C-alpha cells in the first residue's frame, strides 16, 4: 500500500503476524491492518511514526495508530521541540556533573 517491499524474512524473531520491518519502519500487524482498513495516506502514517519515535526518545507514552487517527490528545510539534531542547540541556548538565565528580574524586 505504501510501496514498501515485503520479504517474509523481515518478521522480527520469525514471528509472522507480530512486528515486521518495512523500509525503515518497524510496525505490528495491528498498525498494518489499521492502515489498510482505513485507507490511511502514507503521510499520516509517517507523521504518527515520527511522533512515536520522538515520544520514545523522551521516554513518554505514545498512542497506537488507531487512537492517533481518532484524534487522541497529543503534543504539538512545538511542545515536542521544547521538550527535546530541555532534554538535551539536562543531558549536558548531567555530563558536566559527571566531569565535576570525576575531578573531585581524582583529588583524593
């Protein structure tokens, strides 16, 4: 439907009907079924997938595809960007703290 090549060997763990790699995407059978049953445009699928990847990076829950298509509550692109920026700032501060701790420990 989206032009992805299908290879039976791409089912993860050889579990046909579980999760499959299609292009650069890993999707479960429910997502595929929702896409087909509702004739979802590829752009909508990609937008949902990217949103879920961002949520995963931020360690926050993401909606399943059906809920997404039904308009479940979600963060705006701006809110995601802001959280990503803050997350990067926190990681930088953690690294600075680690360096300070190492410096102090080397003094002993």
